[in-house]
C-alpha cells in the first residue's frame, strides 16, 4: 500500500509542479507559491471530521518548530528553481534527498543505511553529470561547469538538502501525533508564516494584470494536486521507512521530465531522462543497501 501511495504522491507532485511552472510564466513566484498552499488547505481540511486530534507532546512541537523555517526556505528555492530552469534539468536533483537522508534519518530517527549505498551515491552523481552530456564536446569538465552555472540547479540541490532534514523531522512529528493530523496543522502554519514573504515581494501591479483570473484557476488546480500529494505522502511515510518512501516518490523527477518535453517542448530530453534514470537507479541501490 505504501508503495502505491508513494507513486501517487510522486504523480500529484509532478503534476502540481507543471501547473505551477505554467502559471509562473507571467507572475510573481511568491504569490503563486502562496496561492498553491492556500488552495491545498481545503483538501486537507476535508480530513478533519475523519480524524481524532491526538495529544501533542514536547517532541512534536520541537520537531514542528525546527521544520517550519526550513520548509519555508525550501519552498522559496523550489519555486525559483522551476521558474528559472527547465523542469527536466532541475527536478532530477531532488534525487539527492535520499542521499542526504542517509545521514539525517540516522541522526533524527535512528534509521541506518549500510556502506553498500556508496555505489548508489556514485550512480546518483553520475546521473546528474550526464544531464548536460551534450556539452562534453566543449571539454570533459564542461557539463559540471554548466550545471553549477545554472541557478536552478543550485537552488534544487539546496532544496534536496533541506528536504532531507524536514522529511526526517516530519516523520518524527507524525510518530508523536498522527499521519493525518500533522499535515493539517503543519501546512496551515507554513501558509501563515509564508504570508509575510508574499507581502514583501509582491509587485505593486500584480492585481491589475488581465490574466490574474487565469492564474487563480491555475493556482486552484496546482493547490488541489498539492493537497493530494501531501495526504498520500504523509500516509505513506507513516507506514514505511522514510528513505524508502522518499526514494520512490522521487520518480516524480521522471514524470516531470516527461511533462517538460510534452508541454513545454523542452530540448535535450533524452539525455536528461537518461541522467534521471541513472539517479533513480542509484536510489534503488541505496535502498537495497539499507538495514
């Protein structure tokens, strides 16, 4: 069941990202990000009559308090990444999250991964390198230079790092509450605390644009998909090893690459999907080497 839920979470995430990128063509990324979270909340609130509110202990509040500012940082970097770069370039770098989880899931949750995962880490790095394989003709190290000149790539590597921490803290909070209650409270708080950033970064003419109504429709769809992603994510992670679940969820990078090719007509998709596939294969090896 958790495997199915993880793949569903990946599908909802890739779909929400695609709608968000389409909507971001003309608008302020802070506004569209905030709207996506706003419109994900009704989906979560529908769960309230179905759940029992648990008793919340000190560890729950500590995990939530530490995760919140990190989550907001990741949100900003994530949306900037998919705005300034092709989906098929930046999304594969989310596969680094399980690599970072080797350390953080052990520190926070006590979940250990054996040394066999080293081979998987090498495959992940190789996959990222081949995303810009066509630039090798300019020099052997050119793909590496291209990647690190790309702001979207740097943003997404940072996102992967932060998500490895928030994923572990999120599971810790779930263990001290419940899989359905935690996301309702957590993402409500995320939306509230993200609001000041929206006000600070909102362009003065944003409300006078003729296409704002179209953007609202896009945000509603993106938010609904994101809400479904949150629900499937939280249920799956509550009944599985966090590294296993996140690894399967990272299949969203392959789905995102396909969306990028079909909808945005992004170029070089073959080499990018090949690189993404290598990264995914590396994650599988990391899982196989887990205790």
